[in-house]
C-alpha cells in the first residue's frame, strides 16, 4: 500500500477527534534545529466543515481490537485498515512542516495487541522526530487507555500535549457502548499525566535543564449526543476535570452517527448547536470566571438553544445589573453580555485616562446592541435600553438566531421561544462528576 | 487668511519620522504631512523634507522612550497600511503622544488613537493570516519558494517568524502585489525589491507533497458538518489562490472506495 492510501485511511480514521489546537507551548526556535511553537497556536488551514487544521491529525494504525460502538474504527466495522511505519510518518510530518502546512503532529492509534504496544509505535515515531530530526514543532499524542505509567512517562517527555479521551460523559454510557473501557482505565493515565506535570514543575524549580513533561498540559474530549446525558452533567464533569485533573482543555464532539448499536441515535444530524453552546459555556468557565452552577442547575439542566449562556445567565440575574462601566472590576465587566475579554481590558485601560461615555463603548469594541440593556456610564443608561425582560429576551435571541426574525407575527414569534425543555426528573444515570 | 503649511516626505518611514522632526522646528506647526502620491489641497503651502537618518533615529527613540514600544509598533504597522493619509494620521498620533506620553496607548476613545490603531490592526491581521496560510514549495535548487499577494506589504512583519522556525532551510517569499521579496539563505535574511520572480521549477517530491496535502485536506473534513460559510470566515477567499489545498486538483480516493 502506498503512502497516499495510508494517509487517506489513517486521516479518515482520525478525523472525528475534535482537538486540533497547537496552543499552550512556547518553545522558541534554536539555530540549526527545525521548528518552534508559539503560545496561542496557529491554524494553518480550515477544512470544508470550517474546523481548524493545525496539526497533521492521523492514527499510527487503525487496526483495533476494541469494539467501541461509537467509534468508526471498532473491530466489527468494515473499513480499510492500515498502519504507518514510524519512519514513514516522521518523514511525512517533517515534509509538511517545512512547507508550512502544519504546526506539527497529532498522533493517536488504534489498539492492536496491548495498549503498551500501540504506545511503543507512537513513541518510536515521535523519537525519530525529536531525536533524529531535532524537531521543535508541536506534538500532541493520545495516551492509550490501559497503558502503563512507564509508557506515559516516556511519551510525556517527548510531546507538548497529551490527552486521554473520556469518550462518553457518563460511566453508564461507557458500560453500554465501550465495554472494554472502564472509568478506571481512562482516569488512571489522566492521573499519571497530572502527577507528571506537577512533578515536572517541581523539578524545573530545582534543575533548569530537565526535559519538561507535557508542557502544554493535557486535554480530553467527550462525545455529545450519543448518550442521554444532560448539559449539566457534561458541564459538571468538565468543571471537575479542570479543577481536579488540572486539564487545559475539554473538547466536545457532536456525535456523528457512525455506529449501528440499537441504543445509539441513527440518521440524526450531529447536534452542532448543542456543541456550540457547550463550547460557549466552556469559555465562560475558563476565561470569564463563571462556575457551572451559575449557568445550569437542577431545575434548568439544559442550555438555552435560543440564547448564548451568558445572556441567559444575565436575564436570570437582574439583581446583578446595571453594571457601572466606570467603576466595575474586571470580573464584573466580564459578566456583562456584549463585553468580552478584549473589550473588558480596553475599558479598564481607557477609563484610566478619563470617564467613559455611552458613545465610547462602541469604540472600545463592546457589542452595544447586547450590552445596552445591562450597563450605565456614570449613572446614565444607554439609549434605547429596555427593562422588560421578555422583550430583552426576544432582542437577544434574535441577535443569536437571526432566522427567528423571519417569523411572521409577534405572536408566532413568542411561541417560537421555548420554555426550556426540562426533563421531568433528574436522570438516574450517575454522572462521573459526582465521583471525581 | 494666511496659507497653512504642510510637509512632504519621500514615502519611506524614515522620511516620515524626519518630517515629524522638522515639524517641531516650525511655527506654527504644519497641519499635514503628506507624500508625493497624496492629494494636495488648495491654499496649502507644501515643503519637501529630505530624509535624514539621524533625525529619524531621534524621533524613533523619542516615541519609544516617551510613549512606549507599543505606540511605536502601532505607528509602524499603520504606516504599512499605505493609507493615502497615513503621514498625517501618524503625525497627529505622535504629536498627541509627545503631550500625554504613556497615556497615549490608553486613550482608546481619542479619534487620533483610534485611527492609527484601526490601520495597525488591519495590517497585523493580514500578517497573522500569512503566518497561517503561506505555503512553501521545494524547488530544484533546494530553495523553498512561496508566492503571496497580500493587500499590505507585510513581509517585514512575517519574515522573522519564518526565518526562526525554518532556519535550517533556505527560502524565498515573494510578495507579488508589492514586488518585494524576502530572501533567506540559511544564515541571514534581507528584504529586496524584485520586479519579477522566476517561476520556480518544483521537484518531483514537491508534486507528491502537494497531492498528499490535498488528500489530507479533503479527507479530514466531516461530511455531516460541511459549512462553507464558516470556513470562509476563518480563511478569507483572497488567500486561496496561493494555497496548495485550494488550488490542487483532487486525487481519486481509491483507498476508501469513494
């Protein structure tokens, strides 16, 4: 089989993984060595689905002994199989890097034989890159569930980022669809990576030249919409992973019906809007100082499809508003719809020179059509700010879903807006969260 | 009514900095600083300024020490926007800066600051797009070659990035729009005017890599999520003509039987 066919098969097998960022590592280039990384990462292309292409995302091999029902590479699925030799894949990575196609390699693998055997092949590839080519670009590798701590330790010294996929947001889901994987053998390598990172930081405080362990941190991904888990369960799990496992990123992947198991959804479009709302919430957790309990609770376990989560939060918390632009601290500003991280920083900067007026907000990059309902400038409300929460809700919903504007009558418009879809009782399913 | 005066510089950044230096020697200070291509106004008296490296250096140092490196960067990037009124815009920005010093970069609601920042951010955006979308190809001489057609002449902003990370290979990035080339020989880089770059002869391996990259690009997209609008939002169409994955003819997909 030629390299073109292998590339096609092993890309097709890897494409459902959501993570493709090259961020979190800042390794300046060195004369005589190829490559470097920069902290925010670089997206080198965007595929027809609008997703970023930053790394060469392939599997070492898609031969797999597992039969995970949600996975396109499951043993029982009839797809062509292939494996890269470490040399082939290392050369391919270097060739693409030299042409500025990619920031580096994102490597995972199916499991043929033992998990450690799969890890060994990946490690051989990455060693050629790092040791033979002196490659200083970005490498993200998956730790295979069930692999040994020694393999994690070895791989962790070679890569920038490591990840172990949670796969499904609940233990029940795993039992049903991935009987060979358990919560334990997913969480164990995550713990190894976490502890390795902590230890590496301590070492670095003492010795300057030890190789860093997973300097860009660890990430994970879970599939959304294959199991009946609620947004709240998913988000609490996410928060737990950030807090207790020190993860850098949690990725969500809208389930694409690739499986045939009776309990999996079939012929459904991927829940892209839901995935989008989860990512918006994830940003609120990581950069805006929100906690999950502020955004979803037992009574409202689902994110509002019609509103972004910050607007939805703001409408439920009128007591928080209006926020005074000239006095509020950073975190308070970040809670205002229409104010992002950049515009909050600009507000803090600009008001050191002089008091800000309503007409200044637009110049600072504030999205005034959202923010106008929630702020004052030296006590002055903004022009056409409205207090009636129902009307504000409609305005904000139209901004995030312009198609709603087309609805014929105001009555029809009103009925379009949901009372959020609440499941009658909390799902019995025990979310992994509670136990983390 | 007495005639107002304006200074005219030669179109170089040092020329503009020299003109700013000269402006401070005149009373009243000139209203505008323009360049040969700019529109001239009736009733305005124009005086040519001869570029002087020493004077330019003093203004450069003055901006950096009194207003900060960020202010200097903004002025430099705004200059690269080639806006017909860039001279006057930057002159007003710098004048304000000599009055309010470090407060300049915080005065985000002042029109003079907004104007310069806006131009600077257009240029910075183009530069960061090119760090993403430049594609290099290996030629028969062993030198890697890339052609770009940016709106702004951003080679001085992007060359250092590529020189650092690709320091083990010689390469040329040719800006076809502005007839400029960034040349790196494996040790140092220079910026040079180049009327016409030779159409490169690519290696056989290069042709193979273009096909491999195209195959990867087409395969990695998820059919159920196709979203051309989203793609175009992140990757503006104007860059496509120089990108392998957007110009290469797709290969057949024998491996997947499609």
